[in-house]
């Protein structure tokens, strides 16, 4: 009996497992809920090291009459001539973001997404515990550095896993949903800080519960796309079969569909090898930069991620500096994260990635500049209101650029591409904690001019990025080069 003619429409793994179902929901809920700890670990510094009132004497060598916030963090006397140590500690945490993107990005591409998630979450819990038990500022700073590496490595790896597990119809929407975990953590943090106050207790509560996610991780699969690009067909088959069952799809012709998928990729691989092109294997960022269109896109993405991080954290970590009450400001800012994520979820499929991104950057920049004439007012609420509006727009932009970046890079270099963008973002994050110190030296108006000017400048560069709405994500560098050639 002759075998059936191969079905030409089975060319993507989602043609077998479906674009969305219970299997994908498990991955998405795990990744989103993990991001609660990303916000808790990153933003908690706003409460245990807030702006405090103090007077210095003896040429800044001694301190007198500083207002203790009740946080044991102040036992290290991070004021007067030691004031910058607090900002430096948070900058080291953000430096860990960049290191985590490089280290875990490489490990993710080399060994797979799931092993990296195991390593990152375990390291995240241990570093959080070490931070809480720190004996001095050096111990604390090193712990925060390692924590930054772990949280960003876990975040980027789980984001890539989500991107590679769902179909293109839902990819942008779910990529934006990914940010909701951060928003929930943002909202929870002021309540935790208000109840605990002591920084050691805050760090324990925001780190140790993630142990439960290690149990959940046991039921999270490896990325099917990564297994395909590594030609690990024996490992892929049970993953795909489980996805078919969880999504309640017909399994009677599973073997036929799986072999058809394998044949399609095997033929593509042979064709690439015949052309002396090994693009089906993992590519590094310097190999991606050899492609003209991808190089242009990458440089613009680097600037975009840098500006988004610098402006976002420049506002978020200093939201108390605009006046009113720190806890109330933070709670409102956290609540705004939710509509700031929902807005682009609705708009991205109608406006596209490019116009939505540059539009949000323009609005964020204009909001920052609009605060300047309000600095002279004796009342706080106009400044706080405009600052929160500006944060709303930059939050939306930050949510958009994650799925946007994941779509412009191919599977063989997606971890390297998004990871290197995260490194650029980390540079902005490293500089952001010093915004508070800069405002004390030059005035808040100078800071706002910088934040607003960078946002508007970035909006102009985004015009030169490709539009990826409605397109399948690329698996090879050659396919990505074609996607990125369109303006």
C-alpha cells in the first residue's frame, strides 16, 4: 500500500500542536507569574533605600539628624559622603541584568531553555537569601549583582520559551501579557514594604516563595523550536505528542504529521548545507551583525532598549522625588502598569509594532518635558500626575519592544539577539539609579530634559525598523534578513 502524499501545510510545529491551547497556557501562566518576583526584586530598593532627609557636618565625614525609615539598611549609614553607595549598589544589580543576558543567553542557546530556567531560579532564590543575610554593603552589593544576573536570565529565557511555543496569531498579544506579572509584583510591593519596613524581611518575602515555581517547572517543556533547530528529533517527539494531547487535537495521524515536519526541516537543512550555509545551527550576535538589514535593525533596537530602560527606571526608582507619598505614588504607578500593558495588546494588531513604538516614545518624551514648568509649583499633584502619565507611555513602549525584538531575530539567534538588546537595556538601567544624585546636583529640570530628549530621539530612529505584524517568525538568518529588509 502506497504511503499518503505529504501534506504541504505541515511546515511549522504549530501546524501539529496548534497555535494556542492548554499546553501553551501552562507555559504562559508559569512565565507570567514568575515575573512577579522580577518586579519585587528589582524595585524593592525604592522602599529600603528611599530619599531621606539628613544634614551633614565635618566636611561630609559625619552625619546628624537623618530621618530613619525603619529599614535596617540604614545601619550602613549610606548618606553624606557615602550617599552614592546606595545608587552604586542598585547599579550593580542592573549590571547583573546585562551579565545575565550574556551568560544565560549563551547557555540557553547551547543547552536549551529549560535547563537554564532551573539554574536561574535556583540562583535567584539563593541570591535573594544572601541579600537578606548580608553582613555589610560589599556582601549586599555582590548578592544584588548575582540576583540581577539570575532574574534577567530567567526572564529572558522564559520570554523566548513563550515566543517559540505559540502561533503567530497570538504571539504579540501573549508577548505583551508577559508584562502583567511585573505589573502584579509592582502593585504588591508597596503593601509588602508598608507591612514589613525592615529590608531583610522584605528581601526574604520577595525571594523565598519562588521555591514553589521550581516544582511547577517540572511540568514545563523544552522549546520545540529549539529542539528542531538542534535536530533533536527524539526529544522533540514526546514534547509534541504531549502538546497534541493537552490541546485535545487528533492524534491518529500524529506519526505521519511528525515525519512530514521532520522531512521539511531535513530538506531545508540539506539545501542549506549544499549552499555551504550552516544557518540551521546556532548563530551568535556577531554573526547576525554581518547581515546588513539585521545589523541596522539591531543597532536601532539597542538604542531603543537603552532609552526605554533609562527612562522607565529613571521615573520608577524616583517616583517619590516628584512629591506626595511614596507608598501611594508607587501603588498608583503599579496599578497603571496594567492598563499600560493592555493598551498595546489592543493596539498592536491594528497599528503594527513600528508606529505603536514610536508613538509611545514621542508621548513619553513630551510628558517628561511637560513636567519642567510644573517644578516651580508649591503643590505636588500636577508633577506627580504628569510623571505617572509619562511612566504609563514608557511602560507601554517597554512592553511592546520585547515581542518586537523577538520577531525580528531568527530562532537560531533569538536568544543572542534579545539577550544583546537586554545588555543595551542594562546600560540604561545601570545609569538610572544615579538620576536621583544627578537631580540633587543639577536640578530635576536637567534630568527631565535628558529623559524627554532621549525618548523623542528614539522615536525618530524607530521609523527605520521593519514592520513584523502578521509574519511568521524566522528560523534562519537568511529568512530574518528578508523580513528586516522591509521598511
